[in-house]
C-alpha cells in the first residue's frame, strides 16, 4: 500500500513538473515573439520601404501588435507585408 502511494506521488510530482516546464516554455516563447514584433515595429518606423514576410505579419497579428497591410513586392514574385502608415 505504501509503495503504491509513493509511486502515485512520484507520478503526480513528475506530471506537475512537466506541466510547469511546458507553461514556462510557452510563456518564454510568447515573450520572445512579442519582443521581435516590437523590434520590427520600430524598424518599420525607422526605415523607408521596410517590409515583413507573411509569417512575421502573422506572428505580430497573433500577439495583437500593429496592423499590417499586404503589398506586392516590385522586384520579386512573392507577397510581402508592409506596415500601415498612420
């Protein structure tokens, strides 16, 4: 009986550690992604013609940072994203 309780406690502690690690990892990734978006936002203000790729725009939209408008790149056959000017 005691052995079963020890095993159950070890499993519960292991599960709690795993969930805690997953939560910390997710929070860290979200913080890093938001920091990237803020950096891109500042660069868009500094550099004329600054553009974002579609995955960058999607990342920033996911975190609710600025609004991006699709534009066609003149020199390439790919779509790029550019910030809206206020």
